[in-house]
C-alpha cells in the first residue's frame, strides 16, 4: 500500500456486489496505478437492500489522485465531502466552456444550490446546463451564449446501471451480451414478456427499425404491434417508410413480391412510384387521410397517433416529404420520441441503433436484433452496454414476438393509455405468422 502522496475518501451505495459496481471501482483505481483501502463495508442481506462501501484512495500526487478520482466517480463512487458543482458560462452559441463535464449515459445528479438535482434527458457525450434550479443534458449545437455549464468532476454524482432484479425476463435469461445460440421461440417469448412488463409499469416501447423488417416479411407483424399499442414510438430512416408504403400499396419490397419473394414485372420502379404517390398526397399522414394508404406500419402509426421520426441520409431516394434531412433537427425529433421510453427495440439498422444508443440513459432496456453478429456487438462497443443482442432472422423473430403478445390477450395498452382491442388472428405467411391490426 502506497504511504505517501495524496489521498481522499470516497463512498459508494447501491447493489454494489451483484451489479459489479464495487469491482469496477476497484478496477478503475488499479488500472490508474493507484492504491485503495476499504475502510468500511456493509453488504445488504435481502434482495432489496443496498450495500455501502467507504474507501481511502491514494495517488502518487494530487494530480495523479485527481485522475484516479475522475474515473472512480464515473464508476459510481462519490466523495465523502461534497462541494457545489462548478459552473461556467458558455462563451458563445454552440461553444462549451473549457473543462466542461462530458456526460455518460448513466443516470447523473448535480449538486447545486445546496441540493442534488437529477440531470434531465440523460445522454452520453453531452454537457450539463444548470438554470432555474434544474439541470439538463445539452448537445453542443443547443448551447446558447451565457448558459451555465458544469465544468470539472466536482459536484457530479453518477449512478451506474444495476442488474435487473425483477427476474424472469430476457434481461435475466441472457447470460451473455449477444448470441446466435439461443432458442429463437424462447427468446421471442421472453422479449414479449418484457414488453408487457414495461407497459404494465407505465413505460413506452420505442422501435428503431430498418427496411429489413419489410424485406424479410415482418411488416405485418410490426404493423399489428403498432396497431395494438405495443409500440409507442417509431424511429427509422427513409427506407423503412418507403418500402413499407411500397409493400402496403403494391405488395412488393424493392420490387420483390412480399408474398412469395419473386420479382414483380417492372418491380424495380415500385419504390419510386410509392415515393411519388406520397409526394402527390403531400405527406404520409395526408396519404392516410385520403384513403390511399390503408395498411402497414406507417398507416398504423398515423391511425393510432404513434409519434414517429424519419431521419434522412445522403443515399436516400426521394426522400419522402416526412423525412427530416437536417441531421441536427432529426436528432431533436429522435430525442423527443425517446423521452420517457422504458424499452427500446433496435431491429436491423446499425446506423440508427447506434444513434439512438447515444440518446438514452443506461437504465432503459434495449434489445437489439440483427442477423449480423458484428452489427449487434458494434452497438455495445460504442457505449450502449445495457443492450442485449439477439442474432437471428428478423423475418422469423418479429412475428414470433407478435404472436406471443397476441396470446397474452386483450390487455395491450394504446400508446396514449387504455386498453387496445383484442389481437388479430394469426395465419401462415412468409417469415412466420402474419397479422391484421
């Protein structure tokens, strides 16, 4: 144990053992070539009990100790003597002050005005602005001149995600972060159970989807889930909406028949005709209002009042008039849809999944489904470590999830609350069961 240098006491509370929080704190100290001594340790004896630990942390110098403490605080420890968070004014619009605190996606509090306050809209890689007795995460483009921004680590408390303790769901079932070696039907059953559990707790479920949902034949199942209130928000790009509308109006996806997978005559132009039809109507909502769009995922979103945001990219055909081409505005709309989400399903879209992973707190449940293992693991490598990956064909998996929800009965909530109508009957189809909302 190092005897000289600088030292400081820190403490940690929570489910320190079974959620590996204490192990992360120890690891952070040792990785930074520091020393520690456990001064006090109390372990909770019952399932709901929290544990407590007090540590004396030592470094070679004050500067070295400060480096250690910065990592320790982000792992879940806090100083024994807490001071006010330091605030500094932003020098101009879209410029953060030097030394600004860069956020993680873990729930965070700021000590200001003699009290701890929760940081609203927690996201990673942002700054924290404090005003009017409230703190909030702010992207750099939303910073205004004069905003009081938290600088340094003092007065900031981070709560790392803890192991789910409700039991029985996919988040307990999965022993590893992602795997293709899981029984698909069993996984679908457990994902559906977690969706119902989230709804029962008042949480919203947001779907982040790619066009493979339509290409693989799962569009009917997803439309059914939206129509029955199991999906309370949709985030996607131009492609999902285009091919969903193509499928709903022409029975094809990228010119291939959704029924049997055969090429349709002149099918290569069908998605462009679908785009043109939306432009002629004025928007997706106006297309629904005029009776030109009568089924599909986008139809159900409009019909049920489910909020959706479509973000554009440089490769888009069209894009549709509903697609937000300004990336900054698209980020804002994504954040609005995600506000209050209790669970996020990310399906076959690595780009949008990583973007959404940066926008949600670490305690929001995330299930990512893709046929590609690298697409699943890359999301977790980018910081969304609470995500649980399922490597499988979405065309088979999503209809299984919808079927499990249908079997659960009529208790599904509408997006705005209340009970939905009884689920539709399933019938055989490409990619698994097909559904009618």
